[in-house]
């Protein structure tokens, strides 16, 4: 009887010793879980901040790329602010448009004398902005684009627009064209491109404005390396 009572007491004592141990273990488990959750939240917050920082850097570089072209456009605008040339400047892209009946003979790639005089005044100033100083290393091309209206077949207009653009380039680089500072260097940049009727100008009502569609545009491209360098700044 005494032995049974002693065994019962030992069993109760073991049970009493077990529960505090189990409770401590459970507390440790809960604490570990909490620590893991806190760590996860902390890492997630860091990752979110890092992602936001990277996105901000990307946005900054994109703004710089866009701003580079816009800065050139502003400089071109200032250069021709006092000019009486009949040109239109796109202040976002820097593209210059010559339009009207003064450019070429009808259905011909022969440059009219009035357009030659316009080019003689325009080209030296335009090229000076692009090839003098900070922009030169990041300019890949200066493009002369010929555009037609929608009359005639696409292929006929493609040939006509290409010959017109090419004749503009030929004239600019010819001995007939007055000398200017970057005439020789310009050979490494300038090219001709015929666009046919692919980029027509339309009126507000949607109808085609044939007069404005017949035009020559002069624009520039920025080197791919400039974009790559700006994106590399984000990675590094």
C-alpha cells in the first residue's frame, strides 16, 4: 500500500515536471515563429525599399535620356529664334520640318532655288548645334527624310521621296553649297531616307493635308551607347 502511494506521488511529480517543460518548449517554438515572421517582414520591407530605389534610379535615367533630346531641341529653338526661315521645330524630338511648294518642282526631285537658299542658311547653324561641343559624341545620325502626299502609288512616292531626300544630302555636301565649319565631318553622320506617303499630315477633321504632307524633315538619332551607359549606371 505504501509502495503504491509512493508510485502515485512519483507519477504526479513527473507530470508536474513535464508540463512546465512542455510549456517552455511551446514558448520557444512560438518565439522562433515570431522571429521568423519579423525577419520575413523586415526582409520584405528592405526588398520593397530596394525595388523602389532601383525603380527611382531607372526613372531618373529615363528622364535624363528624354531630357538629353529635349535639351538639344531647346538649343535648336534658341539658335533659330530670330530666323525668318519657314521651318517647324518639334520641341520634344528636335525634328525640323520644311514644307510647302518651295521645296521641289512638281513630281520632281529637283530642288527649287528658294529651298537651296533656305538650306544654305539652315544647315550650318543646325549642324553647329549638334556637332559642336557636348552633343557630338552621342549623336549617331543626322537624317534627311523625304515625305509625299497620297496621290500616286506607294512605290512611286517611295522612289520620289528617296530621290528628294538624297538630292538634299547631295546638295549639302556638294561644292556648290557654301563652306561651313563641319561640312567634312557631316559626311560621317548625314543620311537620306524616303518615307513615301507612310506618315501623312492630317487636318483636325481627319482629312489629309496634302500640302503639309509634302515635306522634308531633318532629325537626329542618339547613339545606342548613350542609352546603354545610362542603364548601366542603374546596374552598377
